[in-house]
């Protein structure tokens, strides 16, 4: 398989405690807000964020010719750490990035100083199957993860039934509508700020359509998520969930229950995104958590 170039950037002093930020599926690293990154850097952290393969400035792949799986996306985490000379780091993952962080913490515990999981599902919880059943209107088996909100299901059913938007303005309008949904109803939605962000996402992408390869990667290999392994996580773990999470409400409590010693934090008003109103609280929690050492 051809090696894919991964774009990354870092902030802060090289001697500071390193934090690796892992964004969710089909998402660019710049969705980690500059203000939040700045607060972490001001708190004495060396912060690294990156674009997943097939997003933003990272390399894109002809998936039909060179398919990959989420195992490969997970291995990109190690590649980024190696490129920045890090034997280990504090890992902070959002949504699917939180799944990646959990997997890395299980697979290579020596590389994870601490783990922070934001707006994520538990590793091995079958999140993808829950989502598919919800969109198809099928009942969830007993013991399944809580399913997304009705508004989320209705939005994506309509999206799947509609023709793809054409042209820059229409595509960005669709991206803003999705961001509004994921933002949730707990805090005011700043449409002007959302437009500026999504215009940046659109304009810096090498190939915006390539993000769909992440969905293909989920079906290209064996199950990415090993079941029943979260008790093996040794890193001090902080789990963060918004009170108005529209996608994974209640999933954070399950992660915190399965990882020994993990702490659950609920952020009032937050949905599935990282709006400015939450930056101070999130940064303070992450700075406190990344100041800990294993066993402390």
C-alpha cells in the first residue's frame, strides 16, 4: 500500500508536555478550534493537531485501487507521533477520534500518558450498527448503545434521499446545516462563525469528496473495534460529554464505567461540537488532567 502524506502542525514549546489532538471521522484537524488550542498552549502544553488521510491537506487515495481500513487510520496516529519525535503523548480524541484514542491506549499503553475522550462512543460498542439501524428504522437489540436523537435521524434520512449539492455555496450551506444539527440546542448557534469555518474547510481540502473514503474504510476490513477491552486501559482517563449531545448521548457514561478509574464530565449546553462558550471549561479540564501522571 502506498504511504499517505499526513498534514500536521504543532504549537507551544518543544519542552512542554505534549498533547495530540485527534479529530473525528471525515474531519479536518482545524475543527479543533484555534481558541481552544491557544488556551492549551498558554497553559504550558505542546499541542499537535493533524488532518486524517483523505481530509484537508493530507494525502488523498484512490480507494478502489488502494483500499484501506480504520486500522490504517489508527496507525496514522503513531505515524504523527513519530514524525514529531514523540515516544508518548497525552491523547485527546473527539468523536471517532475518541475511538482511535481508546484503541491506541489499549494497543500501545506506553505511548499514552493520559487519555481524554470527547463526544465519543465506547470502543467495541457497535456504534456503527446502532446508527445504521436507527436510520433504517429497525429496532435496537437489548443492550445496544443509546441511539441518536430523532432530529439527527430525520436530518440524515433526508440527506441520504436528496441529490448531492452542486457548487461551492450549496455545499457549504449543507455543511452549515449539518454543523447546526451537531451543535445541539443547548447554546446559541453562530451561523456567521459556522460559515467562516466551513468555508475554510472547503477551501483547504485537496479533494472534499475524498472524506467519503472513511465510510468505505469501515467496510473494507474486519471489525475495527475490539470488544471487551476497555478494562485494559491503563492511562488516566477523562471522558467529556455535552448535556445536549445529539449523536452519542449517554455513551460517555458507558466509557467511564468500563475504564478503571475514569472520570466523567458533563459540559452544560454542549452538543457534539466545540463552541466558543465551552473552550474555557474544556481547556481547564484538559490542562488539569494532562498535569497528572499515571498512579497520581
